[in-house]
């Protein structure tokens, strides 16, 4: 299997589209309020995850907060952390569109493909590819239009990394209309956001953008 970023974009786009459509059959219309692509620190995987309003509210209710700082922490940890979300596929809900990609063959090809770039370059390009996948699906109309689209927040998450918050905020800014973007970004008070942006800018001047500025080939 020969890979390119364009090929990966196509593979992940098909898998994300199928995952979202399968989720819509699992939950009533309008219940899905967040959809994310989850990857790990080396950006070698891409797992679609979704959350519903009812599940998010239940998690917040089951984990009551104390004080304004506790409210902020809980909102971020239990509403926008995909580790707290239900897996899209589990033993009780079989996907209607299983992936045609053979895992072993794919990971071997990915390992070989990764060797062409430094870790930083590869991660930048892969994170951009994940953003492009969600962008493509949004342009298809998969996530709805108008008020329906405003109720859904898209983002990319990179787990097990100290860059997770920066990637999540940046991808949400790139992918969402104002109302759905504010739902995620607005849960962090403005002074904290300013600090986060300053740190991100310092990193940008040293290592370049977290997410590549243009779509890789």
C-alpha cells in the first residue's frame, strides 16, 4: 500500500463519514452535538468520536463542581474530553460500514510513509489532514446547515500530549461557525485564552504552526 497525504485524507474522510452516519442511526435526529477526530501523539491513528447533549449533561451532573474554577475544569474535562465520550462502536452497536483498510498493512505503510519527514513536520501535515477531512465532510453537508450545523462542534484532539489543548482550540477555530466555535472556546475564560494564545505564539515562532497552514499532498 502506497500512501500520500491525499490518500490518507480520502481514507479518513470515508471512515469519518461512515462513522457519523452510523451514529445518526444510533441516536435521534439533532442529538449529536460534537464530533471529533482523535489521534495520538505520533499522529499515526485517527478515531472518530461523537457526543450527544444528553450524555454531556449527564456527565456534568454526575461530576458536580465547586466554585468557578471547578466549573471551568469540569466543563473542559467532562464535556470536551473525548476520553469521556462513548465509543462510536462497541459490542452492542456494530458499525454498518466496516473499514476496508487492513490494519496491519495500513500501519506498516504508515510507518514507512512517516520516515520521509521529521516528527514535527509529519505531525503538522497529519493534523492538517485531519482538519481537512472534517472540512470536506462539512462542505458535503454531512453535518447539516444553518441552525442544525450551529448545534454541532467539530474539532481534532491529540491525546497523551501536552499540545492537546492548543490543537483542540485551533482546530475548533478553523472548522466551526461562530456559534458552535464559541461553545467550546467560550468555556475557557478570556484571560486564560490570552495566556494560551501567547504560549501558542511562542511555540509558533520556534517550531512553526501546530497545524500546517496549507493542505499537504
